[in-house]
C-alpha cells in the first residue's frame, strides 16, 4: 500500500486493517509519501505534529525530513520557526522552501527580516544556486530593498533576474526605479535600469513581444516613476522622449504625469512652459487634482513670481475656470539675452503662443484653494520678508467659510517661523496660543522652531520653560530638540549645560545623531578642552548608529590644533584619510593655523604641496578630489611663507590666488616684509660659497619685492605667475 503523494488530510482518512492510521485534522502531511512498512500490522498509531509516526509494538519511528517541517511552518506563516529550521539544515532545502522563506522575509518589511533575506540570497550566489528562487520571491526582495532605503541592492536583484531569464513584476521594478529616482546621485541608474527592462520586454524592431505577461510591461505608474527620476536630475530631453514612448506600450499620460512635468520645469527654471502643461491637461480632458494647483503655485513661488502666485490663488477663490487665461496674461518675459521675447518651446507638444481655441480651455469645475495652497504662498511671503502679508493671510484663512481653507498645524508653524526669523518671539508665542484656541494641536516641529528662536537669541532660560510646556502638552522631545538646546548652550559657553542635555537625551532613550556628537565636540574644541573633545569623538566612533563624517574629524583636528597638540592633529589627519574621507578647506585651515602657532612653517609647506595638487587637478584626476581653497586658507599660507622667508613658496601661493581670482592683500605683506626682512641677505661679509647658495633665495626675494611694490633688481618678465603663463 502506498499513500497518495498529494493527499488532503482535511477530507480523507486512511485505514489499515480496520484501524484508523491518522486523523484528518492534521495538515502537515501534504506532499509526503507514506510507505507501507508494517502499517497493516499496526494496532496503535499516534500521529504527532512534529511530523513523525510512532508504531507501537515494533517501535518503528518514521521522521519527516526537516525541510517538510520547514514547509509546514511557512504555510502556517511561522517564518521564525522556518528560519530556525534552515539554520539547523546542513544542506539547502528545496526551491519551494527557499522561495517561500525569502518571500515571507521580504514581505515582513522590517530591516531585520530584509537582512535575513539578503543572507539567503548571498549563500545561494556563493553556491551558484540562485536559480532555486522563483520570480515572485526575488521581486518581493527587490521591493523590500527599495522600501528599506537600499534601492541599489534592489536594482542588483532586478538585473540578476533579467540575467537569469526572469521578468519581474512591474510593481517590483517600478518600486526600485521610484526610489532610485528620488536620489540626485542615482537618477541615471534609474533611467538605465528602465531601459534595460524595456529592452527585454520589446523585440529588436520595437514591437511588443506577445509572450511577455501584461503585469511585467511598464504601466503609467512605471513611466511616472522614471519621469520623476528625470525631474530629479533635470533631464528634460529624456523626459520628453519617455512621454513619447508611452504610446508604444499602450499607455497615456495621466494627471500625475503632468504634475511631475510641472515640477521638472520649475526646477529647470522654465516658467514659460508651465501654462503649456496646463493647457495640455485640459486639451486631453484630464481632470486636474489638488496637487496640480499646489505644484503650480509652488513653482511660481520658487521663481519669486509672487504676483502670479497671488493671481492664481485669487482666481481659485473667485471660482474662475479660465486658469490658463490667468497664467497667459504676463506671458511676455525677459529672455536669456536680455531682450523681450515670447516663449516658443514645443518639447512637450505644447504651444506657448496664445491660440484662439485657448479661450475655450476651461477647468471642468472650480477649485477652491485649500490650506496647503495658502501655506505655500505664505512661505513665499516669509522668504521675501513680507511679514505683514504672512499675518494678513493667516487672519484671512481663519475667517474662511470652507473648513478646508482653515489654517492647520503647518500653516501656524509657517507663521511662527516667520516671526522667529525676524526675532519677534513674543508674537511667535501668541500664534502658538492661537493654535490652542483654534484647537489645532501643535506638533514637535512647531516647538522646535520656537526653541531654535530662543537659542539664537541666547535666551536659554525661556527655551527651558518652553521645553517644560512642551512636555506638559504631551509632546516628547526628539533628537532635534536636544540638538537645538545643546547648540544654544554652546552659544553662551555653557559646556556643562550642553553635556547635561546630551546625557538627558541618552537617558530618555533617544539615540544621539551625528549633529549631537559633532556639536559637543565643537563645544570642547572652542573652549580648549581637547581631552573631552577626543572622549566624545571616541564614543561617536564606537556608536554603530552614527557615521563619522568630515565635520566630526574637522572638529577633532581643530581641538588639537587650538591646544597646540600638533602631533595628535597630524595623527587624526592621517586616520581621516584612512577612513576614505578627503580633507576640505576647513581641515587644511585648522592644520595650517596650528603649524603657524607651533612655529612649524615647514609642516605647512608639506600641506601646501597637497593643496596645490588638488587645486590644479581637474575632475578628480588620479583619484584626487578637486579642492577650491578660499581666501582665508591661502592668505594664511602666504602669511606663514612670508614670516619664514619662504618667498618662492609665497609666490606659488600668490600665483594660485591669481589663478582663482582671489585678491591678495599686498599692503599687509609689504608692511610685514619691511618689519621682518628689510635687511635680509644684505651682509657683505658672507663667503662666496654661502652667497652662491643664497642666489636662488635672493631671486625669489627680489621677485616678491617686485610684487608688493618695493624697490627690486628683477623685472616681471623674469618671474611670471602660473596664471600669466
């Protein structure tokens, strides 16, 4: 007797010799073959959930394979139990088990589960058995990578699928492209991945491959994701090509597509194209959404054209439907050449010239401005310092009949920010009281804005009172709150208070951020306490939640240099390079000032060679990141060289300043030379050999005297700067 391979214990019971072998209530016997060994002679059979059968009398135990138990756990959504079984297995389980495990780990959405799924994939890659995972599990893993903030790994998974002949679901690959497209550094990768997928979907002649499932082909959402990537990177040409290619896949632009185009034109500073997008929406009978008008008003505010933003909002308040006419009224603009011209751009198949038919382009209905639109305009007023208009708009919103137009927490916070920026803290507190009167709850951002205002005015006492009010209102401080207070204490040289807030933050279970540590290091550096600065830096280095950045290293080096610990500063400088961080202008400035203070001009000249090499490099040649030194750094170098009588090096720095078009203070160096070196190399009793050794130094001296305007023995033709060459 042999039991069926796919038996269903929920509906079938099996008997042998009149005895019930197992009960139909268990579900862990699917896909298991049960042999006939001694089953007929069994008088008592007990079925166990662990997957074993004990036969009384003969003491024969038949164990299920661990991977069968793993499959049962996965079917019952006991992912943790399935993971434990996987850890106990010496060999990889079946493809079905692995695919379900990776799918469930990816679906959980937590960073911990995502790392486990990555571990499985890495093991399969090492053993060259990635083919054991099916398309669904890999697609879910790619989506989990995008949601976890590592879309680059998601793109790698998608490419592995394509290489293996698997076509991911459109929801999976479009999610990866969407996240990649939001990062300014990865938008090109998003575009490349999009075209790689489309290349696999379409045949070489550009026609659909009918064998490709519909759920794999790009939909409108996928095109919107890649268009958003183009908007992030400012690639208008590529965006226009993509809109034209939508028809090849049977897709049409929707309102979100055009909202993205509005955002892209705003970033590209193409104000003349906005009205064309709006007309295109209406010609295609697409109903605009609230985001469309939010984007339009935000675009004009970003251009600084508050007049047009006001006219749009006013037209919406009046219920006007001829928005395109309102936008076309000031169509005459100043072109790039400075002369008056009319916009004639047609990349999006829009005509920026007014047409007779445009008069019939009306909105399908009227759109009333909501709180978000008013807030966008209010932020424009705040940006341009129009505080009275901010207050007036807030009062007008409070009297609106439509509840959607009443100020919300963002509106009130914007008004508070305007008063804080002007230093009017009493008025800002009154707005906070108005929020409470209007039953609009203040959030943590509102209080952080107020705290920042008090700290900037060095009024830490009122900031502490506000902190207590915030806690009484049931709002717990966050890391921004404590960072603001720490920085406020540093502004008044209260290092004890800064350290106290830092400890309070940790006691409250709030992990310190990079800013928390760096601000504290800065406090000790500015007050000449390098030991405490180094201690905080070491704690930051040991904290896995934060990453050492260039600012933290600069503060540590600055603390050492201020205290005269030059050797420690040099060690930190070397360690920073070992962490693959390139020194910036602040790093070099701290070290050069430290060398000058310690009387070590030779050390500064060593740094100058590195600075010169990075300044003259183009595009990071030889792995060196280009540097743009400022006037303070180069002036400090010239100062050191002149004081140490290194005139040849001083002229090199001056040539660099002229190359960068940085003005040099000749009067300062002329006075310094007269005070320190007016009798340099004037001795008539020096030996001929010594005078010969000084010849090159004297030539540099005379050239420097020529540059500052002192009497000299050489002419400009003999000492030309690099910028003149």
